[in-house]
C-alpha cells in the first residue's frame, strides 16, 4: 500500500467508508452527528424524538421512518476539515444483510459501532467477517458510554477475542454511566469534557501535557482521576499502541469511546478517519486492477434504489467511481449493453436531499437516475470493457409465493417485482410450470417491506403465501446437460430476473442428489453480479 504513486490531491483527500453495527447500537444517530459536524444538516434529528422531529435525515423510506430502523443503504457526501467524506449508511438489521454486503464492496474502510453495555453482538460479527474478507481497515466507536456500560478492558478483550483483531485505544473514557464526564485523547494528550446540557454541542477540549499535568484536577474529580491514571498505565502495558500500517492492513483497530447522542467523541472519530483512514484504493476487475489515479473514468453500480422520489417513478443507481475525474454530461460506455450513455444529471446525496453533481473524483459515490438500464454489478467506463468482481448475490433463505389482491393486476405485479429484483431487494423466480411468482429473500422482515412498498409505490395490495420450496440454487454446466436436467425436473425449475436457470427445492437431500447424479452440473448458492 505504501509504494503506490502519489494520488492527485482531490482524490487523496477523499475518504469513502461505511458504518456497520448491530441494530440499536446507535449507528443512525452517529450518522446524523457526522452530517451535523460536516455542516450538512443544522440540527440532528433524534431517532426517538417526537413526531416529525424524529424523521432522521438518512432514513427516507416510509417504513424506516415509522420503525426507526435503517432498511436501505443510503450514501451521503460532505466536507470535514481538509477532507471530503463519502459515508455509506448500511442497514443494521440482519434481514438486510445482502444489501450491506454489497455496500461494503464500494468502500475503503468501515466504522464499527459497538454498544458499551452489550459489546460485540451477532450482527456485528457477521459484518466484521465481510470486512475481513475484503481486508477493510476498521475503526471502532464504543457508543453509549453515558449509560451503564461494561468495564473498558472487558469491552476491549471481547473485541480482541471475538473478532481476532488487535485493539489500540486512542481515547479512554473517564467514568461510566452517570459518572461519565468525557474522555482522555491519547493521541493528542487532550482532555475532552462532555456537555450534558446541549446534545448538539461539541465537547470542550483542554490541551494538557500528559497525565501528570496538575490542571487535570481542575476538571476531573479526584477519584475518577486516580482511576484514569491507573487504567491508562495498565492499558499502555497491556495493549498495543496505534500503528497506522497495521491498521491499514486490517490487523488492528483503533477504538474511540463516546456517546453519539450527546455528540461526544464523534469529532475525534471523524478527525481519525481523515488523518489515518485510507485514500481511495484500487478496485478489482476480472481483467486487471484499476488504480484510482488512472485518467479514464471507470465505476461500478453497487446498489439500485427504486422510487426514491415516489412522484417520479425513478430509479437511482449508486455508482462508486474507481478511477478518473468525472464531469457532468460525460458519455460513458455501459459495458453490459455495449451502448454509450450520456450521464447528464448525476446526483450527489446529502441524506434525502440531492444536488446535481457537476464533477466527481475516484472514491466518490454518485447517483445516476435511470429507467432500469443500470443494474447491480454494471460497469461504466470510457470505452474499456471491464467487469468488476466481488459483488455477490446470495441464494435466498426464505421463499414465498406472491399474489395480487386483484387478479386483473397480475401484469402490474410482474412489473413491480422485476423492479425490486433489479434493485437487489429480493430474488424473483418465475416457475416453468404454473403461473405466479416465487419471491426469495434473506430475512423475513423483507417480505413486510416488499408488501408495504408494493402497496405504497404501485397501489397494489398483495399477499405472500408459504411456498412448497425452501431453497434455490443457480444451475451451471454444459448447455445440453443443463437443458436435459431442466426438462427432466420441470416442476422444480424457474428463471430469475436475468433469465438464469434456478433449481428450487424442498430438501438439502435434493441438492446432494443432483450433485451425485449429475456431477457435470454445478448448483451454487451465490452468483457474482458480473455482466
């Protein structure tokens, strides 16, 4: 990573990262505060506030606003100090993990948010594994320190043991729960004092010269100060010091302690991302690696969001730029269709607000409104036929059949389902025999989201019913073998929205049997979304 050429200054100052966490660890609140400090919003909307005030800025889907959870990953860009941050918010809810996995292909680093009382939870572990597979550098923020939380060493131990990564504290909490008054900044020898009265106010910083500075006693009660000195002495003995090389390689995570709801520790975390976080990294394509400093513009679609604006049935494809300097109005080659595409109204996002992007650089995320031409995995280039790799599509774990409340509206239903399939919100299978569709998802909550969105966005009440099938596998192999297999198993065959063959089954035994009887065929649970 160290011997790469210098990046153009505009690219070097970009930081593209995602926030991952278990539901309820405070991810949406942290996102809000980032936007607040980045000057993107004037007042952070609190997730649990009353009525209209609680509409947090990064959740725009009606269901997200009603339930207070983030369902779809949204992207936001804002300036902070000398840096340009591109923050991709990911759904914390485990039922939306596929959207999250794909989002992590578009970022260079991740912030892991941990609840001080609960430590490392199941969903955090899953998402962390994905970051591990991609060698993403991870910064950790231990949130909710102003509530009763666990011992600091205990939290650090748990992260090290569960996630097998070294943890280097860069700040240390002073007091816990009701006694929490702030944190000591180990990197800059500063005392950060929290203001409990005003939640949107930045903490007061007091520069001191180490832990022996007598001025500490003016701000920290004697018992807490003695404990702080003792803990920090132990921490310096037992825990590794922060090392940027080790962090960038994904072996070590720096940890900050704070309280997002009180705006505490957030600014230090943001400064940390700017100072230590990686600049835009090279991206992998099937043909070669694409370096961000290359002149030609290249990018890939990692997410499609339909009906962001219900008044205009639009779809926005979120594109991560892998290289070059993009300018509005550029003609790019849409590699899958081999057609040129004039990108005349690309947008940048500030939560649900959008503005036209006059220009963008490698590392940025832009939205391209389109009417279904762009799909997840598509590449856009200045002429080179590239296929970006590593964007997964997973076999659904739950299958249900779907029917429109009004049989006359079957055509409308098909259109709605195809739209969600292209967005990656669900898998839609058309069985070879019989009418109707089978919808597959990764988590049960997605059926509710789909039903509510089909009704809201298309005015179609639908009902999901249990299907006789429980799992789906993509079928690959020599063409004539695949055709013979499909004809012999018509009752089990379906096509996905790309027209690829899928084998639907009730039992793992069926899958094993196909493996035994047809060694030349491959049944897979993932499909690379390459075109």
